[in-house]
């Protein structure tokens, strides 16, 4: 691939991405936020269970 074809390819990609509807730009942000909340919630529940089971063994 020569420089001109590569430049045309980059131009096509930039034009294709700029024509996306707003919802397609928001979906990655929403899914990332949901993933963060699910991961945080899972860790919080796991830590609480560890703490509860750990306090039973201390007595």
C-alpha cells in the first residue's frame, strides 16, 4: 500500500466515523459505566461476605 492509498483509507475512516448517529457515540460510554458499576457492586458484595465470614472465625 502506497502513501496515497493509505491517505485515502484514513480519509474514508474519518468520514465514516463522523457520520455516526449520536446514539452510536453514546452507547460505548453507557456500557462502560454499566460495567464499572457492576464490577464495583460485585467487589463490594464479595468484600462484605469476606468480612462477615471472617468475623465468624474470629470468635
